[in-house]
C-alpha cells in the first residue's frame, strides 16, 4: 500500500500511541505552575522546620532523619501542588528542603536558648540577624549534618517532579529514575 494514501484508520497502533503520549505530555506541561509549587514547598519547609525543632526540643535529641522527612515533605508538596514534570521543580524542592533543614537547626537552637535563658521565644527570634544565624549554624554544625542534608536534597529532588512514563503520566518518581 502506498504511504501517501494511508488514512488515519490505517495508522499503526504504535504511532497512535505516540500521538496520544505527546498530547498528554502537552496537557501536563500546560498544568504546571512553578510559583504555586514553590509556595507549597515553602509552606511544607516551614511546617517541617517547626516539627523538626519541636521534636528535637521535646526529646532533647537531634534526630538527623528529620532532614530526610523535610526533604520528602517539600518534594511531595512541590510535585503535587505545582504539578511539575520537569527537573526544575526538583531543583526548587531541593533548595527549599535544604533551607528548611538549616532553619530547623536555627529554630531548635533558638528554642533551646529560650528555655535555658527563661526568655520568650519571640525575644530570641527577634534578635536574629544574618551574623547571628551564621554563628548559630557554625556552633551547632556536625559533620553528620552533611549526610542528612544531602539525603534531604536528594529526596526533595527525587520527589519534586513527576516523570511521565511510557505507560502514561506517572506521578511516582519510581516510574523512571532521574
């Protein structure tokens, strides 16, 4: 049969599937919203920060795995709310996650200082400036933090965007690896 005389009903099912896939990909791309995803990730990072600090102060023990939780929470929020399917969403999630981890360490230290000095937490927080924040982070830094921050960055990136698979638009990062 001559290719020029091929009708749409005679197309192979493979090329029809490719057309459907491209159409679905265009639809997913049109639904992406980086601003909304970033805002959702920022809120998730703030929630993770507060949870991290409260758990650490309550237990009097810094749990490094809290950083991984922050990464997962932020990545999931960016992916779900922002509907991102490009790696940029993972990069945004990773940046927000590491910011949340750093803020978690600072807030924990402020809460401990507040308790130790019998001051309202707001008094301690209002005295913060970039130099004090840097000093707090350096004073509380442990080499193991690097591992957990790295895991938080990895998890946030991995879960920060969906990867459409050959079977359809996957919302699971396990559908394909980055």
